[in-house]
C-alpha cells in the first residue's frame, strides 16, 4: 500500500514522470495495481485537474503525462522499460539474483527533465541467505542506501497499557520487553491489538526478522554454525602444521576453485589460501596450481572425482592430484558442520568466495509453502565443494560397510585421524602396506555375522 502511494505521489508532483512497480507474482501485481487505482481515484477530490485519469489492465496514465505501470518481476519484464523510478516489492520472493542484476539498470537518469533514475528494493527479510540479506551485505559495494523499517514506525499510537503487553509473551520474552517504550511514540496505522496477535502467532525469531528488521535466524541454512568466530583476523600461521592438503572443484563459467588447508597438531583445520579462476581451462592455470602447491608444500590435492580426465592431466604434469572419495554430498556437509561446531575449522579473511558461500548456502525452498526442504540447493557451492573434497580426502582409504551389523566398523589406512563423527563409527588402524590393510579388513569382515555390501575407496598413501 505504501509503495503504491509513493508511486502516485511521484506522478502527481512530477509531470511526465514514469514509475514501474515490479512484483514477485501475478497476484501481487493485481493487488498493487488495485491500491494504486484507489489512491489515483481520490485525487479529483483535491485537484480537479486529475479528473480524467486513464486506467488500463496494467497502467495508470495521469493528465500531467505521468504514468504508473505494474509488471511481474521476470527476466523479460525487467529488460523492457527504463522509467525514472522502478520499485521492486517483496524482493525476497524473487526467483533468483539474476532479476536483481537486470533490475539495477532499469531506472535511468533524464537530463532533459532533470529527473534522476531511482531503483527501490522493498521486502521483509525472511532468510539469512536471501536476496535482501545479500543486497544489505553488498550495499556499500553497489552504492545502495539502506532504510530500515520497524513495526513501531507503523503501529498506531499506543494506549500505554503496559500491563497488557507484559502479559503477552513469546519464547519467554514479553512484548513489553520487545517494545521498551517505543510504542508510545508510534504514529502509524496498524492497531496495537493486531501487532500483539502477530507477536503471539509467530515465533520470536520470525517476529524479530520480519517485524523488527533484526538479522533473521538461519532457517534453511546448511551451515547455521558458521560465524565470525571462524574467520581469522589475518594470515594463517604455519606453526604446528602436520600436513598441507588441497581441495579442488573444476569449472568454467562457474569458477574453478583451489583451497589449501593446513592440518594442525591440535586437530584444527585452517583454510589458508583460496584461488579462483573463471572462463579458463585447467591447462591454462597449471603453472599457478603448481606454484601454490609448492609454496605450501601440499601433499595431495583432492579433486572432484567426476573429472578423472583433468585429474590424470594434473598428475602427468607433476601435481599431486587425487580423486576425492566418492562420498555423498550430504555426508561431506556433515563433516564440515562438525568441524564448525567444534570450532576446528578456521578460514583466512581473503577466502571471500568460501566465506560468502558458507553464509548463503541453503536448502531448496518450497516456493508454494515458503519453507526450506531437505534438498541441498545446486549452485553457488563451488568453494564448498572444494572444501568438502579436501575434508573427505583427509579420511581417504575409508572402507564403508553398508547394511552390516550394528557393530560394523570402517577401516582407515594410514595414520589415525580423528575425523568428525559420521553416521557410522570407524576404527583407525596402523598399516604400512596395502597387504596389512586388507588382512585387517578381512578379519573385520569375518567378524560380522550378517550379510553386507561394501565399497572400497582408493588407498593413496601409508604412514608408519
């Protein structure tokens, strides 16, 4: 309603002014157009010159030459008009960031009329990884000015009945505590009773996110444990490093990502370097890959196992590349989560892609319900994949026993590594040769009483 009023106001006060309202869906298009028509139809009561206002299915044309057009926020819809002002409503519900990127160039300056081009993005903030949060994080970079909305700016004047507010609570917190006296200065239109009703109906986290404009809870985030405490203040120290390994995800339009991890004596994993390339082939960046591996003394680069051709090429050129164990992505995600929970994963601040993806990576959203599903979203996970290949490689040589007895174990070749807790337990062994590994594996298999299937991941190295 407020955006429709703003559009009408700009058209009334600025001759030949063009406004486009972009909405998340067709239902919202109809609703916003209805509000705009309602405001426009009342103008004649204040100014007779606005008697003849033309209204069509998607456009309102004023006698002074100004116009309002309402459109659905699609890629096609965001490419056509170049108005003086473009208002985007419920941005959080847009399909993806592509529409926003197109929308940023919609409004145009008009040197003849002296009107600056203005883009306005409006929405409640529903997710930590949503479009609104991304625009907020990139506001300075994009030159966006942020205006924060709060329910106490639009709530009707309070009746000062604090006892009533004290009796309304959510998650153990009363509305009186949330208000803190701000309601006394409210000059809006939303009845206090309605606000109290919503406070009781919604979870405290949702109310704080959508009604108070506080940072929303990590609902639907894959890595809700990730925070500023996992980001180092400077470069990674090379003291107490047991081994340096790499993780690599291949791409072309999507970036190729190389991460270098330092494994420390206290079992901390430090992402010490992030290197990304776009629109270049692996042979073109070979010298850089070798250079970074040599600088950090990388023993193994665990790579995307779906590209054996590139792995073979890297091996032939002297890069210690190996295919990462073919562990399902959900399990690799669990390993990263456990490292984050235990504060055993630290990242240098220059690993910007990894940091942003850990913040934004989320489960698929059911657009009909507006709720996250259990399906990992595909895309915007290149650095996460590189990290997951590396952490999966840290437990290389694993033999997973499937459908075995509850006591079934997994056997790790090489030095014992205290991997994060996985759905199945494992038992580390000491082995110097491949024969010793399979002898101990055979004993473990014979100890099981029930039928089972097993998969053997590549055994790449042995340690005394």
